[in-house]
């Protein structure tokens, strides 16, 4: 020990101080290296815009550790031992930070120092953060040039379109020739009638046979369809000629035979799965039938009804919308023409019963055909619209028939349509589903229109106004319980109510209510009933629209209903007074009207207390506006118009009602505030100990 102490100049603390100084220098160099690493990491984050977590994941391995080697914590250094020499132990320098230490170095204790080799290059950002150039948009392919007309005609010929056009033209020309044979030959006296009819029948049979023969050929479908259609059309035209021109067959027998011929043609169309053939069987009848009958009459209409009935089975398992349209149009269009002609003044004596029977048959065929086709068709809305179109002739029944018969027919049709709609909407079987909502809406609107026309035919004058307003009110009430068609019913009731209310305003304009003489001239019991129904309908419609919609439409509905109710109350009060007491009743009626205005204002304020949000605001605003209107009427009209006891009564009664209304509303507000203040204790409220 003596020797060791003397080796450091006799001062044992000098060796300890040198060792501590060396360790502090190593720590300083290590902290400097870590600071440089953090500066490099910050630069990478700023250059790439990545988050620090991403930068730490993408940054290169720290120079303090070798790549791919997990650093092992260094063990605590053992206290140094010095040999018995004079010089202190040598200071061990750490390896270069960029060197790749071996396993032994990784396990050894590290000490740090300044780098002794060249500085490594700055690491580049990760490729994931580099800007990837976007590829340029591919140019649009050039538009192909238009095909020449010759090539398009050739392509159409390849598809068989030209053949169909030529075949259809051949059908038309041949049928015109047959019509000339049957009509013009009879007028010119060419051939005997027996030869004409027999020649037409033979020609028809030959054409049908030729069509069946062509159908067996590989490429004979188009020619077979056209030839068979021509023969069938010639056959029933021949029957019509024998029935109408030569009168060899009674009408019933002639129609039966013609229906059998047409049904035979539709059998071929069904078996050949050709809607084209079905159209070529039915369409020529609509065009050439009036030529043989000499115009539009009930004989032609009856035959077309029979044709529509005989062809109804063709829709089974066939979604043929065009054929369905044509066969329903065949009787519907002539019936509509008869109704329009009667409306224009043409005499229709002794045709009312026939018109009603034909119309009912066509309507039944239309709705039954739609129900049969509904489960499998792609055109549900079209089928529903076509069924509704068959009711168009009923709208003109008032011009063709007497009033009782027309109303009975229209009411029966309306009940039939709405009954079918209700039953089919709620019924559901294994084969048929319930009626789609859109179909139910179309048919509901149809029945509503027919019923509206029936009311106009049945009633006249002021009674019709009350009936129309009653229909609108009932329809609006029904709309609340039938969700599938609520929107249609509400829209229909709104339109009908608008028509009725406009007629009511025409009978009793608002300015009439201010003059006793005019009120006496226009007052009637129908005005009272119409005013009551107008107010009830306005409220029902407003509630309905508020239930289905929200926002501005609901506020508009409530505002309009309030205005109508105010007008109706005034009209009822003044008209009742005039009907009861004449001129004095006019004054008393206005006293009652002003009083009712204030009462309605109080009702609106009471309604507002039980509502929240926009409904509360609307009711409160309406009540205050009505109070202001009552005051204006009181001082501007009642004070100048009323006299004597009526003036005294209106001011006293109105004032008392306003006093009571104000006291009640203030007490109601106070009762609403008391629970709130009681539920929130104040600073001086004693707290009951628990």
C-alpha cells in the first residue's frame, strides 16, 4: 500500500479524480451523439411530413447498435484495479459508431468517443414517403364513324325487320281488298251476295291454311303470322257483312260467329307465342269495322265488347301488354265517343241500357284482366292504368242516360272499384299476393273521380256544393285509417274540397256578409250546411297533411284551415241570424260572429299550452292574430254598423271574454313556472337534513 500511494505522488485521491474525469468525458461524448441523432430524426420528419412514430419506424438503425442486432444492456463496470505501477490505467476508446461489432462486442460494455473514421452519408427518406408521379390520363378512344344507310338497311334485313314490314303492309292491303269486295261490289251490283260472302269465306280459309303450312317451314314464321292474320281478319269481316249488310244472321248470332272466328285467331297466336299475330287479328277490326257497319253504332260496340271478352284468356301466362291495350281500347274508345257525342247534343234515345251494360262488361274485363296478370307481369302500373281507363265512358253517363240511371251506374262503378281495391289490398293467398301500393293508389283515385262526377250529376246548385264538401271531408277522414293510399286520398280530398269551397265563395262571397240586403238575397240552408262542411273538411285536411308531412306545408295547412274556420263561423252566424230574424238577425249574427272570433282565439291559445315546438308557436301566433282581428272588427265594423243594444252587447261580451282569457292565461303561465322554481332550490331555501 505504501508503494501504491507513492506512485501517484503520495496523493491517493489523485487517481480517483482522474478516473471520475475520464468517465464524465465519456458521458458527455455519448450525450452529444444522442443529440445529433435526434436532430437527424427531426430533419427527416420535417422533410417527409410523416408522424414521429412513422419516422422512428422508417429511420435507419442507430449508429449506436449494429443492424439486425438487438443491443444488450451493458453490465455495471467493475471497480478498476491498477497494477503496482506509477502510471494510471490506460483509457479504453469506444469503437466507431458506424462499425459493425461482432457478437463479442455486442455483449461487451460500451464506452463512447468521437468518431475516428469518415462521416457516413445522410440517410434518404423512405420510398413510401416519396412522391409517386401520377400516370397521365389515357386518351379517349376515337368515336367510330357512322354506319352508312345501306349497311343499316342490310342489317335490318338480316334481323327480319324488312320482312315484317312487308308482311304487315300485305295484311293491310289484302284486308282493304276484301272490304272493297264486300261493300263496293254490293253497291255496284257485281256478283250475287251469296258469291261475295262465299268468296270471302273461302279466301279467309285458304289464307289461314296457308299460314299453318308456312309455320311448319324452318324460316316461315313471319310469313305464316302475316298470312294467318289476314285470313282471320277476312273471316270476321265476312261475318260482319253477312250480319249488317245482308242481314242474313241475327245480331246475336252474327256476333257469336264473329267472336268464334276472332278467338280462333287468338288461339293460333297463343300457341305460336306471337303477340304480333294477336295484334294483327284485333287491330284491323278497329280500323275496318266501321266501314262495314256504316259508322259507329251499338252493333259495332257490342261486337267489340264480345271480342274483348273472347280474347281475355290470351293474357294467361303471357305478358302481352300491347295486345291487352288494344283489346280494351277496341270497346272503350267507341263508348267514349258515344258519350262525348251525347254531351255535345247528339240524340242517344233508347241506348242508355245498352251503353250501361257494355260499359260494365268492359270495366269488369279491364279489372279482372289486371288482377290475373298482376302476379307475373312487369307492367303493373300500366295494367292498373288501363283498367282505370275503362271507366272513362262512365264519366259521360249523365249525357247518355237519365239522371237516376247515370247516378246508379257511376255509384256502382265507384263501389266496385274501391271494393276490389280494398279486398285485394288486404287479401293474400298462396297464388296471389296483396295488391301493390301503387296499384291501390291508382284505383283509389279512379273511384274518387267517378264518385265526384256522380255527385255533380245527382245534385245541382247549392246542394251540389254541400255534397262536394261532404265528400271531401269524408275522404280526408278515411285517409287517416288507410295508410297505403293516404297520400292519394288526401290529395284527392284537397282538390275536391277546393272545388267545393270555391263554389261556396261564389254563392256567399265575404263582402256579402257585410251588407244586410245582400245577405238576405243569398241566405239559404245550403249555405249553412256548406259552411259547416267547409270548416270540418279544412280541419280534417290540415290534420292529415300535418300527420304525413312536416315543416312549411304543415304550417300552411294550419293557417289555411284557420282562415276557413273564421270565414265559416262568420257565414254561419250571419246567415242563421238573417234566416231567423231578418234585418235584426243580421246585427245579432255579427255580435255572435265577433264573440266566436274571440272564443276561437282562446281555443288556439289553450291548444298552444299543450303543444311544443313549431306547433306551439303556430297556435300561439294564430291566437294572437285572431285577437287582433277581433279588435279590428269590433272597432272598425261593429262600432259603425251595429246600433242600440247590439253595440252594447258586443262590447260587453267581448270585453268580459278578453278579461277572462287574460286572467286564465296569466294563471296558466304562473302554474307552469311554479314547478320549475320549486324544483330548483334557491340560495335561501332551507335544506332539510337527511
